[in-house]
C-alpha cells in the first residue's frame, strides 16, 4: 500500500510480497465506499485475487498499480481476504523503494495490520483491520 502527502491527504499503494501494485482510485469523497460513520472509508483488499504477477497481487492489481488517496484524520477499514492457496497477510508501512532484508512487524499506524502477520492467513480466510490516517506521508501495504 502506498500513501503520499498531498495537501491534507494520504495516498496508499498496495504491494504484495515485494511486488508493487497501483489503481488510480481517489478516496476523498468517493469509491471504493464511504463507511457509515463520518470520515470513514472501507477498502476491500483481496490477496491473490487473479493470476496477475503469479498471484502476488491485491484486488488483481500488481506492480504498484493500486493507489488510493485518503484524507488525513480519516478512519480506514480494510476488509482483507486471502484468495490465494498460499498464506498472505497485510501491513501498512512507510513507503520504501526496496524491500527490507527482514519482514517488518510494526505498522505505520496503530492497528494497520492483519492478525498472524508472520504466518499469514490461509486461503479463503478473512480479517478486518482499521486505523486512522493520523499523519500525511507515503505508505505501502505489504
């Protein structure tokens, strides 16, 4: 996931297993869906949804092709599902041009990770996590 500072917004780009992904979706007041509560956005995030990039994709997008902009201070609710036969997880991290040598374990925002981060979730498992975009910047979801 990739988040960049833009006025008072945050941009998210999703990356799975080191493969960046990007879809131009602006979430200032529009899709994917605004939550019932004010200043809340709900994002469906499916790992391995299609065979794109060998199945290492989010929502079928690979290599930095899924980008979302969310205003600072908004709550982001991520409905995560693993469609892959391999275990997958998700964590929001500060954006980096290269993968770190060891998998990160601390998210950029409190609560911005799936449970069982190291082990991942099995095929067809679902998890919801949420966080508040407390500061602007550029972030990604691995």
